[in-house]
């Protein structure tokens, strides 16, 4: 029996005319790292804000640890560590001040752990927040999110805007801390290399909808690129229900599918086509295929 | 010992780790009784989820390549296991399959490939322990 840390049911959110979340249902199981991927404006941050109780569901429901985060912020927020995309920190404080200030909000704050993280992250306690580099800011934010040993750690684009060196550094810090037993991490990113390294489970959010939610390994094993040679030239790859994306022209087509090998062979036989190769796809290719497939579904062109 | 991870080719990361350790063991670069890095250390070094490394180690253990010892370390299994030989053959088979596919693509007859393999083998020292160029 696995317990779910986060359960979202048919969540909708409008901002004026804009639909930010369009009936999102998502379950984050306990333990492990859940990667939420999507482009800019896909709705990732809006979804996270609902999880934190910063936004109230217009319709649908959000449950964190089985509780409504809007009705019961004490029962939920005290067990959540959160690093926001913009890493808002009080600019007028020094590092040691922001640490003691933040500690006051959390009964479970662990000062020894906080101090260890501070020295691991190489942060000067007397440094002014406003003078910190982006990387140091990110590390400070991560420290504040971790030092009360939250059951649920939420990281919104933890490494966006950081150079590759600092990104590795932050990723390393995340990897070190997710190993802690029983912790669940929800981690949003548009950097797919990073997500593939860190996440056990991923969900793709696009235009306010969940396109796919599955264990990472299954996502990688399910999706394939099939290179085809067709019996005759076509302008458009024949529709047969199993393709997500087809690119090519004439007789040579490259097709992305999540169908089983048997289903692929069956369809291929029916088309009288020849398979040149079947190759695995990187997460990035899968993401692009999923998103392109959805956004071009209503259009006439391919 | 160097393990390299790529997120470009769509192969699950734990499988990449398993394959590379198998190669290291099969080629003798990791000797029987040798210790593998701890899960935590390797996860940090590769920048991957520790669960991924743990999964790879479990797989290697199940296949008889490594064993856990009481000290909580993971070590290369002592002595040549029949599994290791089977695995070596499998590794070679994978490479051969890829080679055959390439031959097919380039429309080069298999016979020419056979000849080429024999030819190359002659330029190779007959006892090839440890000596190779990568």
C-alpha cells in the first residue's frame, strides 16, 4: 500500500481569459523524486502554488498529506520545504539573519543540519543577501528549504538561470539531500537532462494539461523512433492511431510512437511498409514529440 | 575507473551503469574482489539519483557480477563465474549485431566483413591481456 503525498483532481485555474490549468489530475507517490516538466508558461508554477496553498482551487481539489493546503496551512506547510523559481529572499538581511529568521517558522528546524549545509554550500554567514551571486542565492534558498527536514521538498526550476558549474553544484546538493529516507521531492524544470538524471517519475505539463505521467524508466522504454520505408511516396504519413509524431517525405519517414513492438509490427504489416530501424529516444526527443503531437492535433498541416 | 552517463541516447541510466560495470569487470579493469564505489559517492559523481545507482548495483548483484559484504560495501565477485563468460559473449554479440546492421546499411556483404575481422585480428597481439588502446 503506497501512500500519496500529493493528490490533485481535475484542477482548473483561470487568470482572466487565460486558462492556466485545464483539468489537471496528478498523483505524487511517497518517496523518490518526481519531475514535473513543461516549457515556459506550461502551468508548472501555478500548479506548485496550489500545492502550497498560495492559490485556491477554482474547481477540482488539491490534497497534500491528505489535507487541503488552503484550509490547513499549518498541517501542510510545516512539512514542506520550498525553493521558488525567483528565490525571493529578504535582501536587507545577512545570511545568518535569514537563517535564524526562517528557523522561527519551523518547529522542526534543525540548527545543526542548517549549519552543516551552510558550510557545505560554502556560504559566509556575514554576507549580505543582496550581494550574493545567483549560485549563492540558490544555495541559500536550498538551505532554507531543507533545514527543517521537510517530508516533501518542492523545487521550482531550481537551476534556471544558473551557469553550468553552479547548476552541477545545485544538482549535487539536491542529490545529496534526496537520499534522506522517506523524503519526497517534486522538482519542476525545463532542463530535461537534469530531470532524467534526478527523477524517478515524470509528468509532462503542456498548455495546462498533463500529457503524460509515468515512471522515468517506463517513459524511456515505451517511446521509440521507427525509421520507415513505405511502398509508395506519400505527402503525409498514414494515420493509424499509434503515432505521436511523423517526420519525413516521399517513402522515408521517421515516426515516434509509444506503442508496443507487436503493435508496431502489426501496423507495419498492414501498411506493407519496411522498418529500417527502431531506436530508443532521449527524454528530450520524447518531450518534443509529445508536445508537438498535442499542439498540432487541431491543425491541418503536419 | 570511469563511468560515463549520457542522457542523449534514450537508454535508462541504470542500464548504462550496469553495462559499463559489466564491461569493466569483463575486461578485467575491475578485478575480482575489487570494491565498487558506494552508492552515494557514485550518485554524486555522476549527478544521478542514488536510487538509480542502487538499482544498477542490485541488477549486477542478481547477475552474479558483484556481491554485497557485511561491511556494506559492494565487491566484484571472486573467481570466474560462468555468468561472466556468458555476459562477455552477450556483450560481443551486441557489438556484432550493431556491426552487421551497419554493414547492411552500407550494403557491404557479410563475407567482406568476415574477411576484415580476420585481417584485423592478425594485426592484434595474440595474448591480449590488459594491452589495448582506449
